[in-house]
């Protein structure tokens, strides 16, 4: 019994909060933009299935439903074949212009992405631990070793550009294109100037794929005195938040590309609600900041994945809308129904796979 309570408090509750917030933000995007476009929103539900609680405010009924893995916004005239009285057509989604319908469809993902950027910005303003440009180890027979760099040295500038953090050093070296670099290095009270030429070496990216990158043969120090708490001004924090959001958006797309190239080999890398629950619980136990950083990363994933041109996702509806814009008329109901059925079959297959992966990942065989 104690184990059940521990799982519930440490994992179920954090996962429910994380997914609930992200689903709420997504559906809020659809709802707000629909209302801004003059579309009548009939229902706003957090969750699916039977209603737990509901309250009607104005023309919209706000619901909390039993099944927490999702949510929905129901506008008037959501389906093209939905009967709408003549006097209500100005407030029907189907009878709006293509730009307005596009705005409503893309709003959910856009809100998730903007929400992630807001979280990242708040974290950067509050302060994040960063590695300084202090050398931890020097690789034998590397450019750094040949230049005389030693563990404990602090790189203060490269080609005249001041270096504060390890990530600054990595970025300059990675983008040097093999050109010679002039480093100012502090060793205790002594300031040294060394030159070296980075080597193009094969490494692995975050997905385990081989990539080539320029290296000088040093690793960062990880001792307590080599880590600082870096806080940013509001303007810089917003900029850093946007950069972080863009980085995770690109990683999501790259990950999809890797999965598409090797679906059989990579199938075990896919995770579902159980994995998210495990991560949410683990991150929440580390710190609140870790938990909301995870929330931001998953929010980016949710926003980007929902824009994929797969029927039943927002991206699928956007794809239908683009076809309508090009051909001047909507697809037939029959064609859309077939596409939706294919999309549903794909989604159900994916759900079975992720649940199987989650179960085999966490339940002892």
C-alpha cells in the first residue's frame, strides 16, 4: 500500500499536473483565437469522456472530464457537414475565411511553443547553473596538449572574443571551420597566449548518429568552483528563451527524421505517458526548476508534433485547408473521412507501440 501511495504522489500527480497544464495551454490557444475571430465556442474541455465538472460562462461550457490524456475545444460548425442555422453562420468555424480557420488551427501549437519560451525566459531570469571555461582534462596528442594547455587553465578569450562560459568556448571552436585560433588562457595569476588549430573529429550527436565536429582536445571541469549561477536581464532572458525554444524545436524535427530513417531500429526510443510520468516524477524530485524545464521541453514537442500533416492532428486539418486554398474548394467529405480513418489507425498503432515500450521499459520481465 505504501508503494502505491509513493507512486501516486511521486509520479502520478506530477505527470497529471504536467500534462494538464500543457493540454490546457494548447486548448486555450484554440479557444482564445476562435473567440477573437468571432467564432462561437460551445465547449472547452480539459480531458475526454464523462463530465466531472462543468460550468457555462456566456456561450461556452467549460468542462473537466474524466480521462486526463487530452482535451478539446468544440466550436460551432466544427464539421463541414454539421447543420448550422442561417443566422448562426457568421459564428460558425466552417463558414469562416481560410485565414481565420488557419489561425484557429495553428493557435494551439503556437501557444505551446510560446509557453515553452516563456518558461525558458523565466528560468534564465531566475538563474541557471553554467559551466565556466575551466579546463578539466586535456586529451593526449590533441591540439590543446600540443599548445601546452593544462587542467585547471581558464580560457578567457578566443581570437579577441571574451569567453565566460564553456558553451561560448564550444560554439566558437565548433564554428571555426578549421581555422587557427588564438587563445588567452589564465593559469593561476599568469596570463598565457597560445595558438592552435582544431581537428575535425567524428563524434555522436544526441541521437547516437555519427557527426563530424571541430575539437581542440579539452573537456570541461565539473567541480563546484567551475560552476556559476548565471542570471540574465529580462530582455536577454527572452532572447535566450527564444533560442532554447528554437533549439528544442529543431531537435524534435531531427529526432523525427532519425526515427523515419530507421523506424525498426529506433522504435524502442519512443516513449508514451508512462515514460512522461516517470520523467515528471524524477524531475520534480530534483527541483521545481527541473520540473518546469521538462514541462517546457515537452510543450515544444507537443506544439511541433501537432503541426505534422497527419489527419486527426491539427497539422492534418491545416493540410486539408491548404488543399482547399489551392483548389478553391474543400475536399469531399468522403476523402476527408478516409484520411481521418488512416490517421486514426496510425495514431492507434503508435499508441500501442509506446505503451508496449513503456511497459517493457519499466516493468521487470
